């Protein structure tokens, strides 16, 4: 099997389009697409051409023989996805290659299509896939707004600094930043510097890609104690977010409790428990690295409210963590349901990922820092006077001087736009904001805070398709725009 996809897969399916033999699945046309952790190369049909590796924006597709260390399991992970299936048949009349069929252009603009002026608000992955789509498939002039003085959003400030390949997708977005039809308005916040009504009056269309910037709250006593932080603070801290101070994360404690078992909790545990020398060549903020070198943290405990069968981390991320040689990973088996679920799991089931991982009752804490996975531990309270000293979870008090809640994100309302409190999203149909012709959404504020970076590519395509449709039928682009906004913003 010559190539395999690794856990860095962004699922934007660039590789699927490049593969001449249809060996990468699920494809965007298949029902599983968007539900699997990543995409997979079928080892039975891969012809070792490397086209997928060339097309991958995050360098997640690699020759099998180069996969060692944390990535060594990936050939098996790829092969397992196809277990029990027949290899995809080669296209008729062509022993090897796809029959691509007649050339089809889904995005044909009529000759009288208006020259649109479009604002995109937010320069994270959802905003940048949207900018890319608009610049490549329409004649629109685009103004990109971001509240921060730099572009990148979650690619810059959310992806862990040791995931260099994932961060590299920022390079593929960066090439659009000096496109002649793009204007940048950085350091401009909607709601503070400009309001939604003003933007709508000055542009033919406004696309909000403002994400889900806040952390969900726990809703338990003690939540406001010092030493309890949202994941956004910790992740922003190690990524050098301009609004987060270098001393925002106290590391003068031996144990950190991270609430949640998603990939964000795993990222935080890995960075806080890593050997700082391993992080030295990464994109970590220098101030954070300096503090990690002086850190007293020996153990990061992930607290899952349900069992290992319901852990939210993806398989590839867990595998990579288990293969680290600078830290230990241990399953806390104080609750008998944990060991039972892991032992009873059939191959391929989520809990089976932890088979073979040492259990805390079997291994005493050693000299290496460790990450402990503790399940059936719902949070009941954070304890302490002014600063947190322990967390009560599943009826047990666990001493910890830092508690990070990594329990998912939440959108926030934008003044002048509708907002669904229950989901933390802006209500829409195919990206068109309800009751606001000419206003659109994309990304986490559209579909809720889940899914990796590449998921935004199809999401952006849907929203831009709606915008093009509206341009064709005169819903947008037919009324005069008010000028002056950019002059006002520039002079601020
Ligand atoms: P997530 O995957 O939704 O995980 C949230 C975790 O918090 C779950 O374990 C959930 O448990 C738990 N939780 C929620 N409410 C809780 C509560 N009140 N008390 C205790 N636990 C609670 O969220 P995320 O980790 O923030 O990740 C967001 C998205 O970004 C995901 O799609 C993720 O894969 C992606 N991401 C990917 C990477 C990567 O590929 N390397 C890195 C970072 C993020 P329940 O299941 O019981 O609700």
C-alpha cells in the first residue's frame, strides 16, 4: 500500500478530486462523507501515483514507508475502513482511470450577471474557503473583515502549534490575500466599529463567517474561581493570540484537569504534558514555551462524563498521542464500567482504541509526565476559596490547581442579525440568513461548532451557490450601494 492518509486529514476532499483511480473514500457523493474522522486510501486500488499527496493542502497524505512513530498505525487505519467491502470497480472502458464524463460547469455565470461587491466577515477557515470560492468562481470584488489585526482565525489561533501540517493550510489561503479583487479590513469588528445594517447598505451581499468564539459553560458551583479557564484561553495562549497574556495560564500546579474528551481537550493535554524541547521547533508562542519550561505540571487528567465508548476524540489523534515517547497515557480504571467497556469492545469500536493502554491500577506514576483518561466522571463542582484546588467529578474530589473546560464552543449573537439561542447559530436556509435577503452565513455560526477545517470547503460552496443564485435572479446586486464606509473605517 503506497500511500495512506494520516490523522491530520482536513477532509476537504482535494485528494478525492485528484485521485485518478477513485481509491479515496468516502467521496463527497457518498453517504459517509462528513461523518468519518478522516478520509481513507484503499490499499487494494491505490496505484502509488502520488496525485493525492500533491493535492493535499495539509500534507496529510504520505507514502506508507515514511509512516513511523505516532503515524505508524495509519496504514492499518486506512485499510480497516475498507474491511468487508469490494474494491471500487474501474470505470467502464478504462482499466485504470476514471471515466470523467463530459466536462460540466456547475457555476456558469450568465453574461448579465452583476458585478457584485461582497463582504466576508471573518478570516478563519470558513471565511477563507468562501473568499477562495468567490474569487475563483465569480467576478465579485470582496472585502474581508476581521476583528483582529491579522488574518487566520482558528487556523492561526486554534490549531495546536505542533500540528504544523494542519497550520500549513493557512499558506494556501494566504495566496488569495493579495488578489487584485480582495480588500482587507483588519481590526474591524462588526458590532463595535461597524454594524450589520451599515455593512448591508454598503455591500451587495454580506457573508458572516464569525465562528463560535466562546466556550460553553459548565453550569456548576465554583465556575468563577480563579484557576478555571475556558479552552479558548489556553489554546489562544499557546498560539500567541494578541488578546491573551503570556501569564494567563497558571502552571504552578502538579495536576491539571481538562473537562471533555474531544480533540481540543487532547490538544491541551498533549501541549501541557509535552517535553518542552519537543515544542521548541513548533509554532508555539515563545512566551508560552518559556512558561512551559518552568511548569510544575506532571499530570493532565481528561474528565469524560460518559464512558470510553463515547469519547469525542478522533481515532487518529488518540493514536498519535498513544505513540508519544515523551509522555505516558493511562486509563483511569477506578470505575469498573471503564475496563468492562474497553475489554468488551469489538475491533473497530471506539472503546477498542484503548485496548492495551495501561490502566492506572496497574501502573504507578513514573518519572514521565502523563495524560490520564478518566471516564464516567461528570463534573459536579469546582472546589476552592479564591482559586480552584480540586474538582468534584463522579462523586470523587480530584485535587487540581488548574481546570480547563474543553466542552465545546458556542456562537454569539451579532447585533442586527437573528440568532437561535438553542443552537448558538444564525438561522438560515442553504446559507441564506432567514429574513435578511443579501445576508449569508458559513462555518460554525451556520452549522454549529463541529467538524474540522476541510468541512468548511463544501459549506462555503453551498453558501456561495446560494449567493450566485440570488445574483442571477436579482435578489442581490440590483440596488444602489451606499459609499463612504471604507473611507470612514480607514480614517479610524
Ligand atoms: P467536541 O468534539 O464537541 O467535544 C466536546 C467534549 O465535551 C465531549 O467529550 C463532550 O461530552 C464534553 N462535554 C460537553 N458538555 C459537557 C459538560 N457539561 N460536562 C462535561 N463534559 C461535557 O468539541 P471540541 O473538542 O471543542 O472540538 C470541536 C471540533 O473541532 C470537533 O469537531 C473536533 O474534532 C475539531 N477539532 C479537531 C482537531 C484535530 O483534528 N486535531 C483539533 C481540535 C478540534 P459528550 O460527548 O458527553 O457531550
